[in-house]
C-alpha cells in the first residue's frame, strides 16, 4: 500500500517537474519576444513634421519642363533651406541650424521625389509630411529622456520648445516607415533599411543551396545505394557526423583560408559567404538525405530490379523521387540554420557597412544577422529599435522556413 | 538528372573564373571600429556626391592592418581606418607584400573617455590612479607587489569607496593600444627594468576583457554604477543620458579639450590609403579629401558633430596638402619600418610610441 503511494507520488512529482520545465521555457521565450517586440515595433513607424512647402522657382534649378533625368540630378538643398525660412520666420543663423537638424538630413531627397511625381506644383504651396531626424524621432517616441540636463541630450532646449509648439499645433505625426523595407543601410537611423541585408542573405542562401543540395544529394545517394557497408563507409559516416557538429566559425576560417586565401576570391561578397555556409550545411543535408533514402522500403528497389531496371534507373526513377520530400525538409532546415549564422559571415567579411543594395552574388553585401550585429554596436539611439526590428524579421524568416519544412513533411511525405 | 549536374559544375567553374577577373568600382575600407562611425558617415557623403558608396568592415585596427597589408590588387582593401598609427611590424608586413606606397592621413582627434554610469559619483582621476587600479604589479612602500587594491579609496583616500572593476577592449583594438600607450605607460610607477610590465592588466577579475562592442560595455556600466569602461568620445556623446566621463588630471573630455590636447587621453585618428589603388578604384582620393575637409572636421562639420575633434590649423593644412598632392610628405612605409616616423617629433602623438 505504502509502496503504491510512493510510486504514485513520484509520478506526480515527475509530471510537476515537467510542467515547470515547459512553463519556464515558455516564459523565457515570451519574455524575449515581448522585449524584442516592444523595442522593435517603433522601427516600423517614423515621426513626421507637417510642413508647408512653397516650390519657389528661384530656389530650384529645374522647372516643370525639365526632364526626369535633370530633376533627379538637381540639388534641392536650397529649396529645403528655403522651406525652413518659409515655415519659421525671422530665424537667427543658429536657430536655423537647430531647426534644420530637427528634419531628416535627406529632406531634399523627399522634396525631389515629390517634385518628380508632381511637376505642376511649381510656384504653389503644398503641405507635406516631412520625416523628422532620428534624434527628434527618439524624443517623440520616448526612447530618449527629456528631463536630463541639456548638455546630456542631443536635442537642446530650443529644439524642445519648437517641438512642443509643433505638437500643440498638431503638426507632429507618424507614418509607416517604408524606408525600413526599401533602403539599404545608412548612418542616419531614420533612413536606414534592411533590404540590402535581406538581399545579401538571399544571394548567399541561393549560392549555398546550389552548392550544397546537389552535392549532398549525390553524396548520400552514392553512400546509401552504391557502396557496400564496410570500414571505409563507416569512417566516412563518422566524419560526416563529426563535421555536422563542428562550430560554424571553423567553416568561416575554412572559407577565409581556402576561398579567399587560395582561390583569391573577393572579400565580403555573397558568393564566398554562400559557399562557406554551403560547407557548413553540407553535413546536415547529407545526414537528412541519407535517413530519408534509408526510409524508402527495400521492396521498391527489389521490384524495380526484378523488372530489369539497372541500379541507376532504380535509384533515380524510384528511390530518389520517393525520398525527395524528406531530403527537401532536411535542406530547408539546413538553410534556416545557415540564415541565422553570423560567425562564417564574419570571417569572410560579410559584416560591413554596405549602403548599396547588392545586385548579385558578386557585389559587396552584408547578411541579415550581421546587419543586426552592426546596428547593435552603433552609438545612435535610433539604431536600438532597428536592431530589434531586424531580429523580428529574421525570426519571421526562420518561422516561415521551418513551417515550410513541416508542411512539406506533412503533405508530401509518403508513409510506408 | 545528369545534365543539370554538368551545367551546375560549369556554373560553379565559371563563377570561379569570374571571381578571378573581378574588377571593383566600389571602395573597400577596413579597420578600426572607433573610426567606423566617422568613416561610414563620410562614405555615405561620398556616395551622395556620385561615387558608389564605399563599404566599411569594422575589423579593429590590428585586423584592418593585416588585411590592408596583404597585398596590392582589387581583392585587397583600399583604405584602412586606425585609432593609432601603423606599427613597425605592420609596416614591415606591408613592405613584404609589395604594399610600398601608403599614404597616412591623420584627419582628426579623439579622446579615450574613462566612463561610468551617470548615476555614479563624479570621479576626478589621474593617469597614475588609473594605472594603479588596473596594473598587474604596483609599487607599495618601495616594493613591487601584485596589485592589492580592491576599491578606489585605497588608491587615494579622497576617491569614493567604489570597488575597482574596469571593462576593457580586446588586444586587437586600437583604442586599447592607445590606452596602453597613453595611460598605462604614462601612469606607470615601475622601475625602468620592469617597464614591459607597465601595460600588464591585473588578472584577478577586476579588469574584465569584453568584445569590441561599445554598446555591450555601456550596458554593463549601467547595470552596476561602480564599474568603469573606456571608449571613444563619439560613443559618450551619443549616450550622455546614461554615461559620463571621469575627469583626468582635472580635465573633462570635450570637443575643445580634445582638440587642444589639454585632455591627456586625446589621440589622433588615421586613415591609410593604398596609393597604388588610386586611379584603379575611383573615389579614394576624394574620400580622403572629404574626410579632412572643413565641411567634415571644421567647427560645425558633420564629423565634428558626431564626436571627432578638429586638429590644430597647421596640422590640418598639412594633412589637406597630403590629400591634395598625394605626396606622403616624408612619411614612407620604409621610414616607419625603420622606426623613423616623421610624426615622432611632432608632439601630437598620444602614445608617444610611433612605430615602436
């Protein structure tokens, strides 16, 4: 009797421990997600200042008859300066500089883009939502305190007075920050975007896939279907399993030493980054492919061979197609792992300030995780929310990829 | 299944060959993470003036020198940023790899701030105090002993009773080299025959090495307001609501005290240009000219605003002359390798250990 009591209570205890474990891990994950979302969500919105703009022909080098090409080359800086004089009358030079600093540095670009689309506005006044500078944006969002002494702030007392004046006139607004998705990196946090890093990661993953999937598939087909089990295959198997557990920085060193050192490939390009990630994912893919090939029942092979098919025909007409869903799942998981890796990218130089959006695998680029790392290192307050927003995007991509892997496994995989 | 494999092989081989004949029209900068904020802002301005925006790889000064000195050719970087000047060993590496034409541009000053949390008491330190707090061996009663100090008021009784804990950068950091040269060596009390031990940090857990990540150090300083850390002035300037600097020999780091070298932990910042790449990769000279221009490093310049301190007029005009004429003005990589650096006697070097 006492024995059963003891055993039952042991079971209850074990259940309780399990629940505590699950609860704690859920708690940590949700804390992480809440932290990232609460700091990162600000990056998707940017503060704007409602500003009256008089397109004064005297301050512009172009008119409504200018071609688009001329307009895109023209400087709108004079007009931007004129706009400030137009909205805030009688400014001293110092006040002018301070107010100009409240707007984004790329004020003139915004004017130019508007003029390109609306050439008839010349000599007219329109009201536009002009983006605020990141320092002002951070004050408005409450990420930078207002109540510290002036010398410790980047926005001074005069600028705060103007800000309060604008706020009371309801001229401070907020708009969805498209720039975050359409721009490359920038040193002005308000215009910094993640597209460059996404493209860099995309090219690297493409190269990684093209390199590691066929090699991994063929290697595993050969090992599973064409070799006889023996010491040699055991040795290879042990080595592959070992390679899968090697830290990624080692593959980064391999990429640096071999691809850049021996083959003289260029630094910081997705081609090299992708090949390095490819070295890293290769063992993972081989292991996944081998286990899905092994899951194909021998009766399929025997049937094909009995009907007179050669070994190659058996393999490529029957076994490989049947194993494909499993190999795809393994590959996608390998790719997801490669997407999140920073260390190999670091070694081949794909951690850099790259403003231009890469147009191909031979353009300098940075990857998604390395962009997050670079932003986290920056001193400007505006990059903190960008860092978290970058992490959110990375998580989203990982979730999508892992979900795809699960769906493929559910829908396509054949159950024997 | 066979044909795609063959085409794939062809593709891989052809990309390999494409990489061989890879030409570049985008400047590639490597080097110091202290120069990174300035170099990238300048890069962006260069991009806005019509060139392709240069890329900047923050490898640290030492790492940058290694890459920069690896050879001439588009697969090697064009410019390296440095928060100290080139060492003799690095100059020798450059010479060995055929990088013989290097132009040194000393474009601004920076101050190493010995910072802590805003919530802490103000500290007025001397370099001697800092050395005593951080060195492995110190002199107590005329004898050399392992560092016995555990709180600042043991070093000098008028300092607050804060525990000693300093977060430092890794050895690859130029800021650390400059700190070692300018603070640890200058504040050192060890006799001459033990001079080499001046820069040894204590290893009892009171000096903690962190990665080259200022944000991380700042976060750690805020977690515990008794901790100290050092970084470049620009970082402090951007985070004035959380951090403040201790005064050193009675001087607080500001743009003015750094520019005048009144602040004892001021030091020059450099970029090095690979002269053989000028004309091959467009924009290198323009990049250097912009970086040293009045618009960038003048009183209200875009680099001054984010924390760089201007140079004294006669030095900056000399530097502008260098970027205009591309004449290294007596600095040659041989002279550095032979320890005859022309700046050695200029008196503006923070470390006093140019090309050791």
